[in-house]
């Protein structure tokens, strides 16, 4: 026997009739619990805050969250005496239809429980015949045959399911989730394409949310803020933004840039992540022109120069820090530099990784190619060494 855990002192058996362990005498589980004060403003404000934290988007397609107020919650729940059904639409956004009895009154398509309705509740008895049942499957099929394109510019038709057809009587304008996009870019300029493919050899990467299209991202340290801002300017058509984040490497602060998720990055994804993993291949390298080579150099390149009076500032050698790629990929990059640009690069090991070492002659040739495209904040990599 054990004492009841509520503190009443009653002795009970360790197991109930069902054989499971128990701690309380039946009916004592709730003893000592603090009763909810439904009359306090703090209670209602806390409920509203929890509801608004997980508020869904309005079904009309406007993209606004369906937030509620304290006064609405009090009225909807009659001060806690009945359950509350979360609204499906922002106030004033719910479509309306004429009352089915023929009086002409406009009524919301959903009642407080979110169920469809066709007339004012008190007018239901006026109907001489029951309302005609809508064939939602045929209506959905008819819509999908002539569906307009999504307004975000992705050129995908606004195909709808039967459930979406019931919820959206009017044209929603956007596919689900596309209403938050900026205007989609359908074609890259040569400058944007060379930047994307060149940066992906350096500090750039493609990521894909759990469901959705890819986006381009990069991260730079605090000393390279101006260079990061320049990249945001290049990516401005893709809805790029720059944010400060805690550094995962050197320093306390980094700058992370990212674009919007857009279908145009699907083609880039197929080239650089053909098997799901970022891997250098000939198709990728064929898209890297001198401008792209410059962004790769600004991201991962370094130069060693003479600091002595004789031959002061003269280049000793250069390096491309490709430790993120395998030995085979480094050899492919080395062959690419020599065949396309005449830059001789050697694959050298460092710890458990590999990088490209470029002797003096090849380094001079590399700087000659990328020099015109270097950003002002990164020009120190391509000019004479100074104190």
C-alpha cells in the first residue's frame, strides 16, 4: 500500500484493477491545482497571444495571417462557456454569396464553425426547394482546364484541388506560398549567370527548403562586409537580403546573404548538384567565364608577394583554397584552368585535404585575367603589395 500523492493520507494499492501503477485515489488527481481565473485580462491576453503565434494564412490568398483580438475571443467563446473555432479568413476578406432564400441578403460562405452555408440561419425555412448540390469535382476540372498563371511570374498554372476550390470561390491569384515572393526572374543575364557559377566554386551554395524551389546563399566575415553588400547588389533581382549572424568560424560576426526561392535556380541545381551533392563537373566549368573566375578568386584565392626592397611587391605564387572538393575534383579544376586560361595549377595536399597551388608564372597570368573584374574591397589581392 502507498499514500495518495495528493497528500490526503489515504492508503491505496500500488496497482489498480487494470494492473497499472497508480499514485492517486480516484478523483484526487486534480486536487491542489490552481483554478484558471477567466475573469482576468492576463488570461485572455495569453490565449490570444498563443493563437496568434500559430495563426494560419487567410484563405483568400492575400497572404496575411488570421490574427484575433481579445474582444473577438471573448465574444466567440462567450467568456469561456463554449469552444472556439479559429477563423479561416481575415476580417472582411471572407467571400459572400446572396442568401439562398432569394431575399438578396449577402452572407459569409462559412459559419463560425467553418462550415459552408448558403443562407441566413433564420431564412432556411423559406426555401421552397432544397439548395442545388454543387458538383465540385466537375467545377474543379473545368477551372483546371483554363487555369490562369500564378501572379508571381513563375509561369505555373493555378491548378486547384477540390478542397481548394471549395475554399477559394474567387481567383486566389497565387499558388500556395507564392504570394510572399517578389517577382520571379525567368532569365538570368550573362553577368548574373557567371557570378552564380563562379561563386558556387567559392563561398556560394544552393539550398532547398523542405518543400520548395532552391535559393542561393553565401557567408562572409565582418571584414568583408563591403564585398558581401556588392554581392547583394548583383543578386538584387532575385530578392536578395543581407543579415548579420553569429560566426561559426573566425571572428564573432558574419554576414549572410540569401535570395528568394525561385524556379530559375532549378537549372543551376541540376548542374552543380546533379546527384544531390555539390560536385564539380565539366558542364559546370563550361559556364565559368573570366568574371566567374574573378569571383571564385575573390572568395577563395590568395597571393604571396615579395616584401623586401629588391623586387618589392613581386608575386611569388598564388593559391585557390579548394579544400572543400575531392582530389579528383581538384585535378578537374586544375585541367580547366590550364586548358581554358593557360594557368598552370598544381594539386597539393594539406592535412587531409587538397588545394590548388599556382606558381609565379601562372599567378601572374591569373591576376591578368581576373584583375578587371575585382571589386574595390578585394582589389588588394590583385595589386602590388604596399605597407
